[in-house]
């Protein structure tokens, strides 16, 4: 089983990948009427599982359905599926519909070290996510936005609303540093758990963090920019639309937070 591409369970029952199925007439299949979470392990331990599942059920409530599967059974399904994995680190996807809880686990491929050492590039994309507080399955907008950024040589898309305000990235939250102070957006975004962890770490490190709206043009003037996401942690951003951010390499506050984050999640 552990040698399979993915380890899957449907409603708590482990099934072979090729036999996993849901009804094609279900609302989840036809309309993407479902919610999901992407979770990972560090040193074989799931990072903030309770918080991820709490957000999963909050997302279900936000889009308007009450899952058949209670929190406890979903938690048990995740643990049962993950237990079959023998990989050093795992990526876990949990999909919740009104009738099913689907869990699949696969080997986590860590990002290349150069991405943390030299940073990544973002490309802007106009628009913002519908129902941004919910992590919903039907989100072609984000997929298209990131796809366009990747085609240009970027890592992710920086979402800019019609009024020129930056909200988040297609698959990450954003922070920026200006004159030694840390900032992040807090309106019309998905409240990421890695983002929350970074805010907590900033407090412990006596780094002031303010939450406010920011226009695209001011992101370009930031001294440092970085993004946060579940599978990657903290990634420095060195350019947006080909324009250099700060000195064009990870800045001191970004590196300080990266070190603190590594110390937290990789502790044995």
C-alpha cells in the first residue's frame, strides 16, 4: 500500500486508488460543492490538524451545507489513512462533501532549497476569490491565476482587485516589510494557518505586525515581501511582475522569521 502513488480513504474505508469513486451526479462532482484542506507533516507529525479540520467545517458552513460526517470521524479518517503511509513526510488532502469525507495521502516533495535561499517570483492577476474565507473545491479562478503566473516563470499569482488592492496570492497569504515593520492584509482573504503561525512568531520575536490594506503599487515599494502556505512554510519574494523587491534577495526580517518557523516545525 505505501508504495502506491496515493493512499486513499472514502468515509473512513481505505480503498485502492483505481477503485476510489464518488457518484458523478453528486453536487460535489457537478458543481464543486465541497470544501477541502491541504495539510502536511513535519518530522512525521501533522501540523495543526485540529485547526485545519476546524477550518474545513467552517468552510462547509460558509458555503451552506452541513456534512454528514462529524468532526471526530473526519479526524479519525485522517489518522487512519496517514498511518498507512511510510513516507518521511506526507501531504494530506481532505475533501468534505455533504455525503462523503475523502482523504488522500501522498509523499510530500519539499520545495528546492534555492527557493528559500534566493526567493521566488510573483506575477499579478486581476480579481479576487469568491467567498474568500472558505476553502472550497470549486475555485477555477485560483487555478487559472496561478497557471498564468507559472507560464511567465513565476511561483504564484498575486491577486489584485479592480481597485488596485492586493488581497492574497492564488494559493498563499502575503506579508511585506516597510521600514522595519511587518504588515499583512486581513480583508477578503483566506486566513491561513501558516500565516497565523507567522504572526504568533513575530510577536515572540518583538516584530510589530500591522494589518491593513495595501495597493499593488505600494507592494512594489516594500523593502521585503514573503508568502506563506501550508506545504512550503515561508517563501521570500524577490520580484513582482519582473520588478525587483527591495535588494532583490531575502531580507533580514524574512530570514529571521524563516529561522524561527523552521525551529518550531522541525523540532523533534
